[in-house]
C-alpha cells in the first residue's frame, strides 16, 4: 500500500500453486497467529459459494495494525498453517509478502495482478475485519483493485451495514456470488451460512490459561 516496489514486473516470481489463465483464486491474508478452523471455514465457504479454484493463504510477516508483542515468528506461523491445513487439495499456504518484500496489501495485490495477469483474484475477509479495514493503507484502492468477498463471522451481523467502507461502496454490492470472481471492481459480495466462532485471539487466550501464563507470550 504506499511503498515503491523495486522490481515492478516480478517475472522471477514462481507460482506458489497451480496458475493458468482463467483460474479463480481467493486471497486470504493475515497473521495466522495461529491458523485455525475459522480460516478453513472462510476458505471453504468461498470455494463453494464463489466457485473458486483455489485459495492462497498469505501469511504476513507482520501486520502493520497489530502489535509485535505476542506475534509468533513468521516461520513458526507458516509451518503450523502448512502442517495443519495444507493437506487441503485447494488451499496453498505461502509467505508471499516476505518473498517479494511488500508490507501492505495494495502493494501485494499489484505484484500478483502484474505477475499473473490472466488469473481472477478475489480478496477474502471476515466481517469482523470490516471496521478496521478503513485503517488499511489506501483501502479504497484495494476495493477498486480486486473483487472482495466478505464472509460473515459470529456477532458481526450489522457490520456490512455500519462499516464506513461498506457504506462508501454500497453501490458495488452484487448478489450473484458466482459472478464475483470475474466482475470488474469495485465489486463486493457478502457470503453467509454456518458461522465459525473460532478466532486466533481466543486460541491464544486459551493457551495462556492452559499454561498458567508461563513462557507463553514473548517479551515485549
């Protein structure tokens, strides 16, 4: 999102998974600290309802909006996500942002769209992230860059109505989910169904309780 990229074309970037013109690939970015069933739930809903071919999990080196304190090292988060979930035939776990040197989503999307110009990318996000989405660097450009699918999460039923990004781009809402991956952005769709209550923060809190607060969180 605001950083000048050293190699605009990135021809050297190897595909992290199957890539071909016309494929529909969801992008689920985040810290994955740790990866959990909620991430899998979001991915499977998107695969089914949007007709995606694959979902790439973009494990971020460090989310600019989250504290470093309590963040497990990138390689540990990446390895855990891959070990637990990469057996899924249509999920690819990668640390793309470390490889290409980007920090912000808008920059990462720019690289992917240039490198794999024939792929239809869709940005996936949980409805619990809608409010903080307005704090992302150049978030309106993200909405104008790729279609966005918002997967409903527990206790966030009103988020699509009340969040500023959704209000600003209310005209971009589309009802036909299967058309979202090939829609010209801005294009936003809401995915709903059975909602997974799992979250990374809840898992970390449970680990803290289970280990008696001893040697669980790294020193700040």
